[in-house]
């Protein structure tokens, strides 16, 4: 059972371009979380999704940022018209929907490092 | 908004010593979790303690939870250089499976 897969590992964009970050949760996990991390800082919650539903997007800027988790395929975090301040590591995590740690324990991907030139 | 606050922000100890990190939170919770992050990597789950538990052990890790004070501590005994990492506490925000993290404690264990 592969872990949480994020790609790309590194993404370089110029100001004004779009960034699309992908996250494939672990098999059997129906909950996905996106977090953003700046160097030497903690994780800042962005959005929490279940299949085809956004449960909580209170941590995500209302403009330029969007997230989806379709019935089929990976979760996508999309940043339109990127600015230098968007440069950060973006981590995705998933949690199991069944078992002792259902909807609790998070399994993290290795992150996508976004650099905006 | 963030939920947990770790203390201290940074901790440096010698190999073999014990390391204690603290976490305070604001809202009622179902559970509190501790995670570890090596530089540039994703977080790895260490231990989960539920709101009706007061203490939990896993190997060299000991976690306590005081819901009356809304605080938790993580103790790493007989530390090793390989324990060098950042440690984060996370709580379910307003009991809705919405996990929020603190800023972390950066632990350095000197050989």
C-alpha cells in the first residue's frame, strides 16, 4: 500500500502563472487535508476535503486558491496568478475512513515545494 | 487559525538526556496527536491520546494530557542524535476531524 503521493516534488512558476499541486491519498482514505508551511514555521491549515465535498476551507485565501477532491483521481490544489508570497512547501495528508483511527490519524505526503520567481 | 502552541520553540540537549515538549490548545478536543518532521520531509505520526486518557506510552515516548488545563506534554527519554527533528502537536479543531497544528518545537540532540 503506497503512502500519500504528492507531485510534483518541486514546482517553479513565474509570477502570474498557475500552479497545480496533486495529491493521491492512501488507498481506502477518503479524507484529504492541505497544509502550507514556510521555512522554520509550523503547518498552516488550508482546506479539508472528503470525496467530492469541501468540508472546511477556512484556511484558504478566498481569491486565487481552490481545491477539489473528485470521485476519481487525485486531490488538486490550484493556485492561480501566483505571487512570490505563495512560495512555500505544500503538504497533503489523508486519513482512513475506517478502523481504530478513522478520520483521526494523518498520513502525510512528502510535500511540494513551490517556488515563484 | 492555529490551535496548538508548542513550548519551547527550540530545545538543545545532549544525547542520553530526556527532552520534554509542551503543547497548549484552546478548544475542546476529541484527541491530541504528536507528529515529528525531519527537515524538508512530511510529518510522521508518533502517538495519539484521546480526551478521556491521561497518559500514553510508546517506546521511549510518553505523552500526558490535562484537559482541565488544555495542555499536553511529550517526553522523549534517553534521547539519541537521530531524534533531532521538529515536533508538532495537533488537535481536532472544534471536534470536527479538522486537524490543526502548532508551530512546533525544534529539538536538537547533540552526540
